C-alpha cells in the first residue's frame, strides 16, 4: 500500500467514524426532542390555569432572596433594582452586591432607595472578599445592599449568599430583564417535588423586542443576522436541549442569568467556585453531585416558561469571546468533575448526562471540524464521492434546521410570544440561515475555547453591550 | 441500498418534515388568531353578563341564553378568570350559574375521565366553580401528582370535617403532594384545621409529626399547647426544635419550664429554637438560663441566644453587656454584634 492509498483509507475510515458519531448524536437529539415535546405538553397542561394567586397569599410559600451582583452599573442600577422589587412574589428579599464598582453605583443606590447602614447578625460561612458596608433601604425594607471589595461575579454572589436569609436564592446577572411573575413559575418544582435542589428557566434574547420599564412587553425577532441566529439558537438550546433532559436524567446547566437554588444546599456546597469561568455550570454540577453523595435532593428542574431576557452580543468579535469563554468553562467544569463520568454512584447523571456533555457538547466542534477538513481533503483526493458528500452535507445541516423549526413549533403551540407574521417569518429565516456560516463560526470559536483552555487561559474577556435603550418604547 | 440513494431518501424525509413543521407553525398561528378574533365579541359580552350576575345576583334571560350558547372552552375561560378574584355571595351566585348552564356536569364528567389530562382540567374547574363532592375526594389518591394536588386545592374549598381530617393525614406524604399544597390549604382553613391537627399530633411523633408541627406553628392556637409539650421530648431533634418553636408561639407557664430545660439539649438546632422561643415570649426570668448560650460552640445557638437576650429587655441587655468582656471571644463578638443593632424605638419602627 503506498502513501496515497493509506491516506485515502484513513480518510474513508475517518468519514465512517464521523458518520457513526453523526448518527448517534442526532439520534440522541431526536430523543431529546421527543422528550421535550412530551414534557412541554405536560407542563402547559399543569401550569396553564393553575391558580398562582394561592402562592401570592400563602404563608407556606418559601422565602426567596434575589442575589444581584453589580459592577459599574451606576447608569442602570436604579431601574434594575426597581424591577426586582416589583416582582410578584410574597416573601422576597433583594440583595444587591456592589462588587467594588469604580463608578457611583453605591451612591446612586443610596440616593434612590434611602439606604441606612445596618449591622445584621450573619455567619460568614463562605469565603469572599472583605465587605466594607451593609445597608438596608428605608423605603423598601426588603432591599439589602452589600458593598464589598472587587472579587468578581462568583465572589459577589458568595458574599450575597452569606447575607441572604431566604429558603431559596435566585442568582441573576445585573443586566437580565426578568418577567414579573417569573419567581412564581420558577418556584414550582420546589413546591411540588422533593428531589429538586435547583431550577432554571428559559432565557430569551431581548434584542429587537419592546422594553418598557425594565420589562419586555412585546417580543420581536431581531432584524440583524447575528442576534437573529442567537434567538433561534437560544430557543433550541432551552426548549429542547434543556427541557428534554427533564425526563432523561436531569440538567447539568443552569444559566448564570437566572437560576433558583436551595440556599442550604448552596451553603453546604461552599457557594460559587472563584477559579473558573463556568461558575454557573460548576455549582449546578457540584450541587447534583453532593445530592447523590448524601442521598439528598439532586435534581435540577427546568421550567420552559420564558422567565428572563438578556441582551445578546451583536458583533462577531464579542460573540466570539462569549462562545470561547463558554466552551472553556464547559471544558474546565467537566475536567474538575471527571470522576462523575460513567460512575454508577451518580445514577443517570453519571451514566448518561455527563457522558453526553463530554461526547456531544464538548467534543462536537472537534468532530465537526475534523469532518469538514476530512471532507475537503477527501474530495480533493477523490476519496469521497462528490454527490454523496453534497447530499450528506445537506442532510446534516438540514436536520439542524428541522430541529430548530420543531422548537419554533413548540414555542408557537405553548407560549406564542412572537405574535406577528413578520416575526414568525423572520424566525424561520434565521433557523435556515443559522446553518450557513453562523454555525461554522461557533465551531471555530468553540475550538478556540478548547485551545485556550488547554493553554490555561481563565480570562473572561470584555462583554460590550449596547443596552436596551435602542429597543425601549418611550 | 446505495449510500447516495439512502442519503437522498433521508433528505426527502427531512424536506417533508420541514414542510410539515412549517405548516403547523403558521397554521397554528392562523387558527388561534382567527379563533381569538371570532371570540372577541362573545368574550366581552360574556364578561359583562357575569359581572351583571355578581352585581344583581341573577342573569337576564338574554344573558343566560348567551352564556349557554358559548363554546365550552370559552365558558371555562370566562368563569376561571373571574371567580378566583371574587368571594362570598358573588362567588356562590357564579357557581350556581355555572351549574345552571351545564358547566358543573361538564367538569364532573371530565373529572371521571380515564385520561389524567381531563381529570386535571375537571378538578381544577370544580375547585373554581364548586361541585364534585361525590367525585373529587377519591382523586386525592389519584395516580397523577398534578391531579392529586388539584384535588387538595379543591378540598380547601370544601372543608367538611372528614375532608380536613383526610388532608391532615396527607401532611407527611410530601413525596406524593409536594411540600406546599397540603400545608397551604390547611393554613388557609385555619380554624377548621385545629381539631383534626391536635388529634393527629396526639397520635403521631417522629418524622410524621414534623410537617404537622409547622402548620400548627403557623396557626399558633392554645389548643396545641399540650401536644407541643409532649413533642418537646420526642427522640427526633428536628421534631423537638419544631415543638419548641410551637410552644414559643403559644406560650404558657408550663412551656417556660420545658423550654428552659431544652436550652441544654444535645442538638444545636433544638437549643437555638428553645432560646428563640423564650426570647419571643419575652420571659425575662429566663435571661440567666439563656446567657450561657453566648459561649455555645454552634454559631446558630450563640446568635439565637444573643437575639433572645435582646428580646428580654433590660435583664437580657445586662447579660449581653457582661458578654462584651467575656473571656470567650465568640461570646464577646456575638454580644457586640447584637448590642450594635438599632436600639431606639424610632429605629425599630423603621425596620
């Protein structure tokens, strides 16, 4: 066998391996889709028409502490905090943690909410940077402000955790727009099940939507390509990616933008990990692990209701940084908890969910890249049949489009948040275009993330946001 | 099969699936928008008719005919959006109207269905509009958790002594009913709950008593005094802690002695609960008993002890000031923290 024949053989074998991978992954995706459809149908039946007013007037409702870290948010902090204080929940405490802002964040809070110093009795069970001031609002006694030395988001959340008094804690990003009744929906799994340690909800993209007084009043599909592709990507990730896992072994991820946790479990687990860029996934995985190890609650429930809205990056540069960081975070967290892989001690999490995240979520960009490279080489060397390659390419990306469209059908039949024909048509358009260019770019950024992780990078990279002003209806 | 042919077939299936999904996506939007447009006038008229019933007690013949003629789904929507925000006579009148126009039999038929989805809708509707006395109690043991939870909500609207007794018996079954719905319903019923809850607590202890003690502490009626004191001696620490909280919420001379003994309990949670209870009752002679807790090894006991001393007024403050110079640094620290809390009545009002 000469070198040419050998390379040809390798390419053919490689393509076969990638084909098998493709079939396995897409088979699993289809299973997730079916599971998500079933789960969504049941959720809509159970949630729609449920008397949520009972929760509002109930003394049995668990108390919730909202933890809102803020860093240099002077321009928007008042609006954000007002939005949190106006959430419909009977027993709510808002803990704003100023993480050593260099601007006037604390002063703005003091002026707006008439803060007074307090000396609460609390136990510093989780390590965090020094606290320099604690305040409570005279106007809203359920608002506590923690002023601390800068230490990053995880550190700020840990400081807030020490001071929070709620049965449950809700961690949010400062720039998240939260639906007014989101807590009533998110608390559901804690009320109806005994095995839940945390709950997450659907985060949606607010770009292009109408925002009034810190709330998304009308969802609109973005007119620009990059945020448009992200809208359908988020819908797919949440409505079938995460919802489907509810029946197949539970989730491993709770979005850092909005997650509800059992406070006692968080304290016992030691709070957020500082030394990772994937702190939201890390805490979720650690809580589940601890639950299995102590035979306590270990499930992460996913609520498909749209509970929060976030601003998506509109430039390729910023989006690239975000995806690079997310993938580094994923790699880091999976490596830290590698003992879970195929470990029967962790039940379905160890035998199914964790391996899926390694084999599919982590490895997919590598396999996709190798597949594309092999395809090009194979075609160049004549080792691969051209009509077959083209058809396979169409099948692979067509399947992605079909799954995204199925997700849009789920959204349409359950929530109908995009209610004009134009918005619906745009969503379909983004579902198609996402596969051409955008998807390949995300593969590149995720590969970049793996490369940087291997080189030990733990940088967050600057996130630039335009703010919601452009979409605000006056 | 030839691989190219196979991939071509898969692609064809994908195209058909895509076209089908597209048709469902836009078709659903068109159908639901058309239905909302078609129902808009009837919805407005139906709302007006129901409001008239609340105002005058009876619908006009025209209104009754209108309501009878509405699609069942719209009738359900109108009644379920209005009834939860109305109580008393207006609610009863709407319930009677629902029966007259045939909504209650529809709900009862749904509640008897073999499909859990129908049963869920049926019970949910019956909890709102009334009815279902012969059907729903059996659904407290339904195979589906959602139906069971709705049946508990229904039971809260129909609190016969037998049903309340049944609800109290369901308290420990959190695997089947969650932590919320039974407790919430019993707390809402309040007076009707007291008798059955006392009887339950007289005969149950250990883990089975925990949720019942939580509900009893929420009601805090003197009728619970004896069972609270009995359970203060339970072998389970969480039960003792809850019993101490209940005893502290009710208060009695006998309870003081028991609580004073409980501050020496082996379990930190029980010591903390006993100290908090004494502080809540403002039993100042207990200051000397609580003061040693400032040196406790558990933070929760030190903090609850210090806060309890603060709640006892001058005698407690005396011990806290002594605590400032205690040789135990933890006792001194917690005393300082508690003494630093806002002190004046004006400040207290503000908080």
